[in-house]
C-alpha cells in the first residue's frame, strides 16, 4: 500500500506558518495585498477566485477583486492592469484564466514582473529556467513542496512530466531538472505514453484528460502526482490518473481532490507574501521554510 500525499493537510500547515509571517509584516506596514482580475462569469473561475480570496483573508492577506464583463477589450484590460501595477498598495496581481476571447499571453505580459505572483511573466519564467527563481508558478511549486514534505528523492531519478503547458508542465520539468532528476516531457504528440509512464520513478500528470493514465501503466513503487481536475457526471472531482489500483501500485500518490489543488492555493499565498517582502526591501529568508529550494 502506498502513502497518500495529503495536500490538504500540508496546505493547512503551510498557511498556518505563513499567517505568522504575514502577522509580523503587518505590524511594520500594510498587510500583503493580492488583487485578482476576473473577466466574464465562468462558474468554475468564480469558484476558484472565491476560494483564493477566502484563503487570503484567513491568513491576513488583503484581497481585492476586479470583475470585468465578458467582451472587455484588450485596451481596457491594459488600463486596469497598468493602474494596479502603479498602485503601491497592491503587492500581487493575478489574472484568472481562462480569459474569454482575449490574447492570454499578451495580457499576462502586462503584469509587472515584481507583482507577478503566478510566475507567468516571461521574466519570471526565464529566471526559473536559469535556476535563479523569483516567482515560480504555484502548481509546480506546490508539487515540489509535497515531494519534499514526504521525503521523495528526486536526484538521479527518472521523472516523466505529462503536459508541456507554460503553467504546469514546462516549469515542473525545469524544477525537477534543477533537482537533478532526469526529466522527460510527454505531450499530445508523444508516441507511446504507456511505455514512457512505465519507466518513470516520478510521474507528474498534467494533461487535462480525465482518468487517462490507468494504474497498470505505472511502474511499481513510483511516486505519482496528479495535477488534473475534472468534474464527473455525478459532480464528484477526479484527476488525470485513474484512481483504481493506484494505491497498490504507487509508493506515494496524490488524491484528487485534496492533493495538488490546495497546495496550489497555499503557494499563491506564499508568493503574494514574498512579493510584499521583496517590494518593501525585506528579508526573503523569512519565507525560506515555506518555499522549496530550487
Ligand atoms: P493544458 O491543456 O494547457 O495542457 C495539457 C497538456 O497535456 C498539453 O501540453 C498537451 O500536449 C498534453 N496532452 C494532452 N493530451 C495528451 C496525451 N494524450 N498524451 C500526452 N500528453 C497530452 O493544461 P494545463 O493548464 O497544464 O492543466 C492540466 C490539467 O491540470 C487540467 O486538468 C487543469 O484543470 C489542471 N490544473 C490543476 C491545477 C490545480 O491546482 N490542481 C492547476 C492548474 C491546472
């Protein structure tokens, strides 16, 4: 029987420690502030934005939301993000994805790199690739924190990342490379996914396809991190990995829900606090217990 990686519990512990750091920062100045921009009214995005705001408030991080109607133009968004970039009281800016009918990459480029708590700006992506990270995308950073918390060795291991998105797959590949794993990135044109999966000692699945990796493909004793989130017909959540037989096969595995999702939000809170510390000329080592070393 493998060990279930409890992302929910680890996220709660992370947020509890973070609350102490936020508390001490807030004695010296304004509390760290996160501003979220939501365009349109996609129900799933509303749920995500709501849970980020609630988590921020529970930690003592100020949270503000701009909701813009579907049909907002690029120019209007440029003005809004420009105003937030110039607003001293805003430490972190997050543009909720997906953006309806807007050029996502161009919009994300508008966020000032020092407020880019999602780590999606090309400057932050480049810094990560060069192994001198500032803001690392929250999902892969949370995955690394989970591997560390459960003592999963990465050095010298064969790691397979399924998915090559800028948000999850590519930064995950960079992080595991920096941690001395031998990394393969699989994607929609990979020819024999089953064979690749069978060789992986660490498997991170971020393909956005429900229950597409059956447990029988997985190398016995592997560590399996499931980033996917899907809602089934019965309304229950599930991942990209089929859960049947997973705990018998894997040494460590994340559940869905309760795995990667809560850690992603916790890392957003950590990045927002880091932005506040850096913008105020403070000491980022205040957060060193909460940010996995890269
Ligand atoms: P994406 O759609 O941008 O990328 C999916 C990737 O999977 C692509 O690079 C594609 O090449 C690859 N892929 C698709 N089909 C494949 C196949 N048959 N074989 C191999 N590779 C294949 O998605 P994303 O933004 O990276 O997100 C991936 C999943 O993770 C989604 O389900 C998303 O909802 C979820 N997600 C969860 C969190 C969280 O907090 N838990 C955060 C971000 C994303």
